[in-house]
C-alpha cells in the first residue's frame, strides 16, 4: 500500500513538470533549427523571385508636350492722308463713301497679328460726314476707318501735324470715332488720365507697348485750351537731342508696366526728302538704346532708309526712318508717279521663347504704289507684281506693270538690299 502511494505521488510530480504554467509563453521552435534537425537546408530569401506585377488595363500616359515659342508678325504702314480728289473718288451717294475698293488688291498682303498705320487726318468731326474736306485743314469721312479695318489694320497711330486741324472738338470727335470703329490708337488723348495710361496691347500673349510723338502741329496749338494742351498729343523736338531723356523715361515706364516689346512712332523731319538728318539718326539710335525695339517714322511723304541697330548688349532694334505715304494723292497730272505715291508695308516677326525672352526675327519690305488713273480711280498696288492682280489691270491697264517696276526700283535704291521681298 505504501508503495502504491509513493508511485502515485511520483506520477503526479512528473506530470506537473511537463505542463506549461498559465501565463507563460511557450518557446517556439525555430524553423531553421527544425530544418537542421531533419537535415533540410533553409531557403535563401534573396533567391526567391518577386511576384510578377499584374498587367495594367490602362494605357501609359503621354509625356506632356514641350512648350513651343510664340511667333507673331507686326506690320507697319505709312500715312493715310486724304486729299479732296481721294475723298471725291470714294463718294457713292450724298454723305456716303466707300474706301474698301482702294484696298481690294493690297488686302491679302495685310494679315499681321498687329498691323499699324498713321491716320494723319481728323475723322468725321461734325458727324454724318458733314463738311468733309482735304488739304489744308483735313476732315475725312468716317468710312475711311471701315476701309482700314477691311484692309486688315487694327491699331492707329495718331500723333502728327494735323491732329489739331479741327480744334479740340475735332480731336475729341476723332477719338470717339476711332472707338466707334473698334480701333485702338496711340498718340492723342481725351484727358490727362488717358495721357498717363500706357498703351499696352496683348498680341498672342506678348505685351506690346506703343508710344507716338509728333514734332509739329502746324502752329495750331493755340486752338487748344491751355488746360488740355499739355496732354492732348505727345510732342518732341526732332532738331536736337533735348527730348531724348524724357522719351527714354517714357520707354522705361512702358517696360515697368509690363511691355515686352516697345514700338515708338515719330512724326518728324522735312517733307519730300529721301534721307533723315544726322540728328534724326542720333535720336532714333538713342531710342533704340533706351529700349525701343522698333522705331517707325513718318511725315516725309516718301520712303527713307531702314536699318538694323545693334545695341551694346548684342540685341537689335529696327529703325524705319520714313514709311512714306500709304494712301494719299500728292501727285501731279504731269507726274503721276511722283515719289509721294510710293510706300512700304514692313513685316517684322517677333518671337517669345517659353522662358519669356522676346527677340526680333526677320524683316521684309513690300513696296507699294498708290496708283491713280485718268478717271481719278485709286488703288493700292503691292509691288513688284501689280500686273498679277486682275482688279489692278482692269482699272489701269497693262501700264501698271511699268508703274510697279519704277516704284520697286526707287524703293530698292532708297531702302537698300536685303529688305525687299
């Protein structure tokens, strides 16, 4: 009996020693150890290939396109100066005029993103085309603006010696007519606030600043009240360099306002001469150094040279000393091909890189001829191939080919090689 009890106690103690006390973690057997116990080597994790990715059901996205430069064309034309014979030729009824036929042949050549010309005369200052008149105190019919829009122009330069021909009321009426016809303009102003507001044009994302000055108003400034005169039109001197510092300040103000390209128009110098003076050259080049990218001149009523000006920083500016007349009639019956009938349509490319740099590209010159036949019919002919246009031939006959050649040769002689298209 005693032996049985001792055996029972021993079995109980043996069972307790083999149990796991509650709350104590069991010790797991390491897989590698277990594998070694049976003689199986452990796999190397680095040799196990990753799982293959599932195929995408969506197409791979296209890379974004590289930004491209912006390239625009700016076109410059000369004076729009309507004499009595030109106005009379456009008349189609009592108080009604149509200038569109004048531009029919030249129109396909005018397609610049920005196209400027010098509107040299007041426009319909009394309303209803009352008292329209040519030289010397001009007042053109309203329809000339419709003709210019039809031709392809979209900005008017209006700082010249005829802006006060019809006094302050005439100036104010002309500016109102510009707005009515949908034209922006530069050079004359209705009030001081407008005078101090920079002319900025957004052309395909390129900010174009425009300034326009005249060196004369034909002695008519006394027709403008003292309170208005200082800001009615921008004035400067073309006989000295005295105005250059103030004009440089105006260019700097345009740049500060955000202009990336600056155009300066100058109505200046002597009439009917083929070359600028030395002072005019110094003014134009000084403006180029001050930041003017294109200088367009007028008032000579005939073409003058064009030049590239290279600035000290290596950039360049285009100087057009006089674009000549575009639409005008200062010819004589015994000299229908007077040089006042020759003009230029200058096309300039301007590029803006994706990084924001703006620079000038190519410049081409299209010679023009404002032709008049014996019936006083007018048309603007692009040179050197006016005979290609059926309208011109039907109006003027085959002689237009000879006229065109003479105009081309004259302009080529004045402007020089390398510009004419």
